[in-house]
């Protein structure tokens, strides 16, 4: 009787699970963003949430959980039920940097989350305030060498931290690091001259460049950006391209049922293929590159090792 009851319970559980999956989604979803409101990540998340809401027939609410390099947001996702109602706008900061720079990693990105799809990668441009009398990356580096510790640079995420750390180590340069929670806070300070340079994304920085309030020096990409075709790459400026990239992708809590995983991946990929969403992300400087859950899982594993090596090469201490 006990065996029969156990089998019956398993069958009933499977039937109920199938019914739940067939009715999915039946309530609003939450898209957790690890950056503050107003910045490029938040704008991206809200654009995608609006399109995904139309596709699923349910509201998709953006929940900003900023701070600690995305750790706070990632832990919130990790603790959430694996029912398809919590999605993470994950980035290299939270899913590559935090796990390799912490002495005791708070989560394993490869086992504590369900990969859905990659979104793509962010463009980063070495940007300087006009009060610094330089017009190229080489002139900036020469100035830093001649005036160690005189200038300060900002960072709005771990990609910008590591890009700058690798450049500083390679050129044996020195400047004061001022960390920010996001570009919504960093860019105004850069435009005001309170910090003098940083690696910035095009969305918030290029309009200020066009106004003459900032100056673009080099792009941290293998090729020039279509958003700033006159700005040379960092390699063209004479410095090696950093090994890391500011990748972005969507994950859910570990243990998400396969049918819901495939549904979310399919809907997200359709959203990312939409011309309006692509145009919005082009303006933000995000190069869209979607994938299957399996492809994204492989990518995340590769990136974890790349970031581990980059942190070691940049001599960033473990926290």
C-alpha cells in the first residue's frame, strides 16, 4: 500500500506540475535588475520587460536590487522559487566577477541558476573630462605616468573596474579609483569634473560628448563602435584589448522546470530579435547576441575562467 501511495503521489504531482506549466504564466513576473534606476541596465531591463509582458500576457515588473556588484540581486534570485516568476537581468559583474573575487563565493553561477539566454555585451568607451588636456588614450596614459595619483577615475560596475585595472597594470599608470553604484551616479560626476575619466557606456556618455562636455578616447572592443565610428579602439591606440567583456544574460533560480525554461528562453529570444528592442539597445551600446539555454550555460562556464584569470592578472585582491 505504501508503494502504491508513493507512486500515486508521484503521478499526481507530475500531473499537477503539468497543469501548472500549461497555465504558465498565471500571475505577474519579476525581472530583477542589479543596477539602480535610470542607468543603461535599468533602461534595458524596462524595455525588455515591456516587450516580454506583451508576449506572455502578464505584467513583468522590474525590481531594482542594486549594490555589492550585483551580489544582492543574485542572492535574491537564488532564494526565489524556481517557478518561472523570477528572472534575473544578470551580468558579468554578478555572475563572473563576484564568484571569483570573493574568498567565500556566495553562490555558484553554474549550479545556483538556470541559464535562459544571453542578451549580448555592453560597449565601453574610455571617456575623459575636457579639463584634462588630452585627446587620445596615449596622451592620457602619458599624463598619468607624469602625474601619478593626481587624477581620479570612476567605475560603475565591475567590468569598468577590471578594464581600467588591466590598463593600469599594463601601462604602469596610477590614478585614484572612485567606485559608484551605477552610471546614473557616475556620469554626472564625470561631466561635472568631480572625477576626470572612466570607462563609460555610450547611452549616457555620448550625448554629453556631442555637447562637448566629455571627450571619447578609445573603445574597449575588437572593432570600432557604430555609435562612435571616429573613436579608435584601445588596440589602435597601442594597448592590448582586455580579455574580459561586459556580457549580459538572463537566468532564473536553479531547478526551473524544463518546459518553463524553454518557454522563457523562446519568448526572450523573440523579444531580443524584435526591431524596436534591437534599436533601443543599439542606442544604449548593447550588442544583442541571444542563445539557447545550453549555449548560454557553456558561455557562462567559459567566462568564469576568463574572469578568474583576468582578476589574477590585474592583481585585484580577494574580498
